[in-house]
């Protein structure tokens, strides 16, 4: 028998390749974005956030207001029609959509799992439902996701000395889980001490900011400033710990983050851009960070963050946050609106 975690890994691979997946006891789904073949379907499954954009939110079932929406059109959906419905980049090209009717959603848990699978695969959260022909599908059940996300599977895979510009006395530690291709790392700056809480920064991967120097966010400067502050901590007898989490775009993936950038260029802020894509504003997995700390033997930390949600998430996972250390940098003309959105809409403690 295939393990639950392995079934999820196989389903994610299938979605990236454009192959169908079957959620046992519910339906077979063909991803609208990557789907292959000539299949058509009477209904489509879209996220609650995308339903708001398409003015279908008022048709959702009142009992489950945030549930995905199952829609039926006058004609069957093929993949071209499904992509036009799923991708906001095509909204101006195909402005006339519908009319659509929201059908009763009999398998809410499976539908929610499908949206999460799409996010983890880095694709748009929209599917043809029970396409004809369906083709060979990867099979799983909704509860398999819990097994795949179980942080107990995460383990230390390698560690080595790594002198960096901010601190020559540093060590890098790599973490890996058998069924998850993301490999997280920790950078230990200074000498690890069991009787002194380290200065910790949870930094989610940002290719554009960390590597390319993007001015649209504050990720790169925050990373550099955190390392410098940890080096100062080490010089004064303490130590620092950077957890670099492979969760690009707050958990929506690189491609979808760049799609959100395109929408921001049209005037939408970060929150509205994500929601227009049908994706959550915040989808990062902070229990992974708690597991990394546990594997490193760290139970209490001083956390560098402006985001109270990080403190709450780590505390809920059993980590003692003895102090929240503000970590704010000056805005630039390109990221001022981004920082204001973080302050005004996602609860960051910024002035």
C-alpha cells in the first residue's frame, strides 16, 4: 500500500505535469492551468477568492462561506475556457464570462484539499471536474495532506561550516523531508548556547529580493540587516539563528508571485492581487520552523519580526518567544505601498 504522504507527493507531481488527480470518494480533477488532453467537463471547481472576482461569491453555500465553488456554464468547459476563467491575466482579453451557476458542493473537504494541492504545486487553483475523457489519474484522499505536512518527517540532512560576509564563524544546517522537495536551511551565527536564547529571524525565500535585489519588497535588505544584527549579537557573547524557509511568495510559489506582481502593476495591492489569483494572502507553514528549532535543540528565542502572526504561530507550536525584536527598514519609492499594505491589511507592526 502506498503511504498517504507518498500519494500527496505523486499528486503534486501529476498536477505540475498537467495530469489528473482523483480525490477518492469525491471527484477526478484536471488542472485548468497545466492540464493536457482534450477533456471537457460540465463543471469547474474554483477557489472562494477567485469566486469573489468573478462575482460568484453570493452563490456560495452559507454554511461554508470560504469553501471552493463548483460552477456550471451553459456549455461544457474545455481547457481553453477553463484557463480563461482561472487566470486573471486573461480577464481583459476575455471580459465576458458566464453566465455561471454555482452547484451544491457535496464534497467540501475534498474541494478544500484540491485548492491546497494546487497551491503546493504552484499552479492556479482551478480544475475541470470529472473530465471526459479523464485519463489515468493519481489517487489520494483529502486526509492524506495531514500526513504529508507532518513536520515529524523533517530531519537534519547535512551541516557544514560556512563563513559568510556578515560572520566568518557560521554554520549552515540543511533539513529535508522524504516526500517534500523543499529543502530548508538554518544559518547558525556564533557559538550555539543552550542557556541563552538566540536572536532568530524566520526568512521566507524571495528569489527576486534576496538574489536579484528587487526594490518591490523589503526582503533582501531585511535578510542582510538580520545577518548583521546576529553577527553583533555573537560579538557580544550571544548567538543568532537564521531559518531560511523555502516558501516563496508567502507560500504561493514563484510563478504565482510574479503573476501577483503583474496584477500589482495594474493597480491592485498585494492582498487583492493574491485573492484575484484565487490564492490566500498568507500561506506559509510556520510549524516547519518550529520543527527546525526543535531539531537544533532550541526551545526559547528572541524573534526578529514585525509580524505578530509569526509570534502566535510559533507559540502555538510550542516555541517560547521571550521577546519580539522589531525589524523595520526605511521604505523606497517602489515598496512604500507594499509596506503600507502589510501595515494596514495584514497586521504588521510598522510605523
